C-alpha cells in the first residue's frame, strides 16, 4: 500500500517521527545504491478523488492507487530540511549491514515499483501534487 500524506496533524506527526533522533540509518553505500530504494505514495486529496471517481464509474477490479514513487534518501532529506531537524542521514551498503540492522531497515530497502497504468488509463488520473508539495503542506500543518 502506498504512503498516504496530506495536510493533517496526524500525517505531520508521522513524518516528524521519522527524524526525531540524532541519526537515521538508510541502506545504500553510495547514490547508485540508495537511489534504488523507493516506495509508493499518494496525497490524501488525490486518493479522495480516485475513490469518488470509482464510485461514479467503477473500474471492475483491483487497481494500484498511487501518485508515484519517492526515494527514501530524498524523503528523509526533505523532511529534515522542512522540519529543521538536526537528524543526520547515515548510509551503509545493504550487504554490509548486520542482520539486526538489515531487519530494522528492510522497509527502507525496497526497490520494486507499483504499476499504476490501469489507474491512469481507466480514470485518466494525474496527481495534483508532487510528493515535495505534499510534504511541504503537511509539515506546515499546525505550525
């Protein structure tokens, strides 16, 4: 399932939890490696639009609902910048991580991508927000 963000205090708090410590360990010894690790996301407002469209014109089966993919390094960098956190990103090659580190970072080492063609082709879905815009609005909520 994609990460769902939007300008709401709960979404803000969840993003801030990512950078609450002094450091965060991410897999990837260099940009070539860490840029592979990504996940899917959607803005809550776009998700609401997709749900309403599916009610009006049912798709007739399952569909991946996402606005795109983000790279974990880029997400953490942006959350740190926007929140003013002192958290530092530490990279380590996935292969060099201990079993304990690898288990706790498994979530951040996904490299597959969801296919969103059916959503885009059936509903002509185009995201209204980039993940950077959504993060900016989400982290500004409640300030």
